[in-house]
C-alpha cells in the first residue's frame, strides 16, 4: 500500500486529501451568482493540501461545489483558505481566486490521517481517518473551476464597478501517480467566518482519499461577463472568499 516516498523536509510530493459529501441542491443554488448553475449532483468537495507555491510550502483547503457555466460542467470555488500571505492578494487581484488566511494542520502518521482548518480562532473543518487500501489508478481527466473576477467602484458607489463581474475559467489536466482510500469521519463546525456547516450542511458523507496528482497543464482564462445588477447581492463577501458577508466580515443575525 506504500505510495510515493517523501524525503524528510520534502514539500513537492505530498498527497492531497480529497473529501466529498452531499448537501441540498437548494443550498448550493443560493450561493451561486446568476449565470452559474448548480451541477447535476449537490456535491461539496474539500481538498486539503500542502504544495510548493511557488517554491515554499503552502498549506491550504479549497472548498468547491458542483456547478455548470454555459453548459460546461465544473465546480464553483467558494474559498481557498491558505497559510501563505504572499499568495493571497496576488491570486485574488490577478485572477479572482478567492483566497483568505487560514491555519491548516494536516499530516499522516503511519496509516492515520489528520486534518484541521482554523480561521479567526474557529476550527470549521476537522477530519480523522485511516488509510484502508490502494485504489486503481483512474484515467487522466480534466477539471473546470469557476472563479469570479470583480472590482467594486472606488468610494463604494452603490451598484457600481471599476471592473464588472466576469467568470474566470480554470481548466486543469491531471494524471494520477497514486491514490489511497481513507476511512474516516468528517466534522463541520459552526463558524461565522467560514460558514460551511450552516450554509452547506452535510446530508451524506461520500468518502475520502489521498491523491498524488500529476499536473499535466493549466489554463486560466477570462470568460463571459455576468449581469452586474444581478451580481450585486453577491459582491460583499467574507474576506477574500465567496461566502456572503457584510463589509468584508460575517453577516449578522
């Protein structure tokens, strides 16, 4: 069952902990701006990782939901919580990637896998599991992620933009070096700053795996413009995420 070997201190060969669960389709629809549609299944995907970005370790979690844009299947990204400040603002300003600060504990000891994600002092995702078995290598595949690039008007003018909302398509191609099934328990904890437990409650746990990807290619492109008036209720978010907020913080009440 041994996967790719990792030398002490190595930061470029860690697996991604992929966790999937099912929520309510109506919950996903509420979080999607007009122009982006819920996918076929009301699935939520959590990816907890440690990678080199660009050449220093970055621990993070990204949260996506199944969503389609103009008939193309993909996932809408609600949040990238990471522990590396240098990558947050350049990613958000350049490409609309919804990054925000987050503390990540993620490690494997023997067959035990542990992860915890904390923001503003509140843990909002916890996972405990054990590696069960090696899984067959899947075929190469492509993924589409949908981000939003937008800039409100200077001075906070109501319903005004310096750059109106546009969809950003992130088309990635992958092969798989190794993958292992993980039996475990996912816990979503209440947090006003990362409201996954309340806005995307877990209805059915679908499973977890450790995935060693091989990145074959990635293209980030500016796609279509969204209706600026219809998007306005979605423009105020918690930090750099796409969780609905008020003046950059959690909504009250």
